[in-house]
């Protein structure tokens, strides 16, 4: 991929061409995501700072398509894309379409606590649209499941490991009944249900105070 990025600067400072934008959702596509995550990983490695990565999947999207039709499914994806375009404005952040009904988030120089604050707002924003999904076993509106992981880039880990850990977290979020988030640090997982959409910064602070989340991940 021929994109020049100035050394030490976030990859997002490069203007995106239409070929790097998903045509349906209007968010960056998988091609640009792959480049951005690799560049941001290297930048965070140079700065000795954390990087967080999340995968978000629309719950029971196949049931939505089967019941309402693919046009409504596309409209749902477009609404989710419009929500995501309101977030990730920092140069080191990216919210992109990962594939199908999955979206990916990259938060450079960001801890678990800081990432969860943004993710909480995203989930609130999606729920506020009240997109109908009457065939969903979870809720009669569209909900999402999110797997989040954070690492300090070094010689012992890599981008592939970060993606794998976020994928494991997403799998756990789905296994826990969906409509929630599981976040992973140092290969340990913590689950947070979003049934009442009440998991926020104060809840994360409580987990930190109870020693569930180490201070290192809250800086």
C-alpha cells in the first residue's frame, strides 16, 4: 500500500482517498485499517505508550437481514457508520469497517480506562437510534458486542497478537449473552454487561480501586 507517513506522526494525518473509504458506511475500509494499525503500533512502540484495539459486531445481524431484508440491513450498517464517524477524531484513533457487520476501533496512546469511556459513548449512541430488531433474542433493537484488548508494543508481542486477543474478547462477549463488552489486558479478561447501558468511567474506576484493573492500565 503506497501511503507515505511522516516519521513519528499518526497515520491518520494522511488525507484519505475515496479508495480507502467503505462505500456503504462511509467509514475507513479494511484496506486502510490494516495500514493504520501497523503504523500506529510502530508509533506507540517508539513512544513507549499503550495501544488499544477493539472489534465490534452487530448482534444477530443475519436474523435482521432475514427478517427485514438486505436493504434494511444495509440501512442499519449506514446508521452505525454515521454514529462511528462522530467518534475517533484524534489523529491516533481510527474507527473502520472490519468486514460484514464488524467494525474495528484503534486507539493510539490510550489505556483500557480511556478506551472504555469512548466505547461506552458509542454504545449509548447506537442504542439511542433504537433501530428495530424484533427477531433478536437479545433485545428488540439493534445491539452490539465488543471485544477490546490493550498492549504496550514491545518485542514480546505484535499486531497479530493484539488482534487475536481482541477477537477472543469478542467471542467471550458473544458467549456471555451479547450486548456487552469484554476487555483484555495481559491476556486476562474482564466482562461488562451493557444490559442497562450503565457501565461507565465510574464503574471502571471501581474496578481499579478493587485491584481488578492495575494502575498501569489507567494512566
